[in-house]
């Protein structure tokens, strides 16, 4: 089971690593049930090249193809992407913790800069004995 899950994730991430395949997946997410010709239309590549991309997406389980007569229709299958998202979410806490530390650092530095700017040209610190900065020697 573990090896099968890892193999499935490997195929999913490998399939999604190519910008053309990501564009195909995005298009099928917007317009499900497109023919291979409709999918190929916006790409500056041959129909066989698009078919090879579809083969990779099909092998990864991201796309299913059905043939009706001479028309091959493609549909997006979301399950492999759900599995990939579940895998990524396990590591989200690492990103979140790192981003939280970064936000705290930036906010701290911004607060220090505002405090320095609010002090203006007079960098004098008010004495604690009740005198004003102008009264100090």
C-alpha cells in the first residue's frame, strides 16, 4: 500500500511538472469533456505531441478518455490531485511556522523603524528624574 501510494504520488507530481500538462489540466478543470482536438487547439504543437501529454496524464490517473465514434473525449479526474494535496498538507505546518517567524521578524523591524522615525532628530532619552530633555546638561 505504501509503495503503491508513493508510486501514485510520483506519477501525479511527474505529470504535473510539465507546464503544458498543467495547462491541459487547468483547461479540463474549466471545461470538462473536451475532445483531443479541442484540447490541442491552443497549443503550438502537433496533435501527436498533445496525445503524448495526454498519455502521461492518463497514466497518472489525472485524465480519463472515452471514445465515441471517432471522437475521443477527455475528462479530469481529481482523485490523484486530492491525494497529492493531502500529502502536501502534512508538511504545511513547516511552511506555516516558517512564514509566521518571517512575519514576526518583519513586523518587529517595522516597529523599530517607526519608533526610530517617531524619535525624530532628537535621539535624547527622557531622564527618569522628572526633568525634560531640554533641562538635562
